[in-house]
């Protein structure tokens, strides 16, 4: 079943066509990777899906609804959430408070200066922290934990928005091999247990071919391949422009 579709979507920055008429179908339950060289248009495509950029032409459909003109916050409410290549957390909040704030904002709870958020969603916060392996660091300040744990915290914050489609931009960037393996195992588990559809970009081909159920390749803004990892690996054009013939 299709969860998200882009139809002939394009984004131009002046004379630069960063995304060029990309038609893509993201199926529910898939772990779908988008790869390509630097400058291929991957992050711009993510921004078009999540509403951070307005498409120059084409359409974005989510659950068969046209969301092309919806702003980012409206898409988030509907279940489309993303993480960024550069970790984005609340550095001065504790790990617990960071996840709590995501839940408070997503559920639309109103707080005034006389009220405290600490009593809200206690069970939900602890469940998320257990899921991502951060329960023991719940009271640590965000900027005091390791890089790998900051990535896990960012993932925990996105879970607080209760996503159905989760976009991960370079989720293992800067991680050690052990952190990479642990993080991608967590992504696979979330996809299965929470029935979250994953769309991610990644430069580490071992990660891509180790976890992706479907794979798309962008080159100079164009979609040049889409299919199973085996189909994409066998593509001569992909090997030529990206995999260097070593796939």
C-alpha cells in the first residue's frame, strides 16, 4: 500500500534544478533508502516531502491526499517527521524533558506559567526512552551525552511526534561501527514494532544494502533507478555514476 507519492516533483533555485521531475512511491512498512552523490538532490527531496521547501512544480500525495502546499508543521501533525544530518536536540534540557516536550507539543497540551509539564505523559516518555536505550540517561543534560546518544535522543524526540513516516538524513553520520550497527538495528526494530515507514539517506553502502527493503538513486536531481537493492545494485547506470562499478 502506498503511503506517500511524489508526482513529477521539481525544485529550482534560480537556474539550478535541484530536483528534476521525480516520481516516487513510498510504500507503507518499507525501509526505503535514497542514495546518490553529494549534490544529487537528496536533502532537497526530503525538504519537499516534509514541507521545508515549496515545490516549483509537481505534487506530493500522503495517504492519497494532496499535501503539496501544506506547511511543515501541518505535515508533522499528520504523521510525517524527520531528523537532520546535523543533530538537532535541546542541549540544555534533560533527555527526559526533551522527549516530554515533543509529546506535549504534538498532543497540543496548553501550559501556563503556573503549571508544570512534569506530570504529563510519564509512561509514554519512559516507554520511548526504553525503546531507544536512553532510560539510564534520562536525567542527563542533552549536551553532555555522547554523539551516538544524541542521535538516539533525536530519534526519541521524533517518536514523541508519533510518526507514521519517518525521514532520517544520514542517521549514522559520525558514528563508530558499533554505534552504527546499534542505531540501524534500532531503526529496523521501530519499523517492525511501531509499524513506522522509514525513508532515509545514507552514504555508507554497507548500511544501505544491509537494511533497505527498497532503494532509489538520484543523480543531478533526476531519479535514475528505483527497485529492490538487488535490482539497483545490478544497474549499469548506478554503478557508473555512484557505485564506481564495484557493486
